[in-house]
């Protein structure tokens, strides 16, 4: 679509998930959910930093739930856990 912000979000997601997997963290599901819910819209920087620096995925999950709703995020996180572990 030519949306630079969306491409930047996907690049951040890949980096963050690689960091989480390498460090043994489990916040990548919340990172995926928040990125999908707000792709290209911004507003994820602080929550990403929370995960990257403190291993706290709660802000990302909260953003996802606000943007997409509890049911959608719950289903996405369950699928992520089942498929990725």
C-alpha cells in the first residue's frame, strides 16, 4: 500500500519478536496483537519499550484490547500460543 508507517511497524515487530525469542520472553503474542490492531496508526512506542526493557507485555496487550476488543485479542493470543508456543 506504500504506507511507510505500516512498514516501520512491521520492522519493529520483527525486531521485538526476535528479541523476545532470543531472551526467552513470552511477550511476542501481545506484540503481534497490538501491531495488528494498530498497524500504521502509531501509539505503540512506549508499550514496545516496556516489553523490550522490562519484559512487560501488559501495555501492548492493553492497547490491542482497546483497539480490537477483548474477544478478538483473546482469540489471537490463544492461536499464537497454540501455533508458536
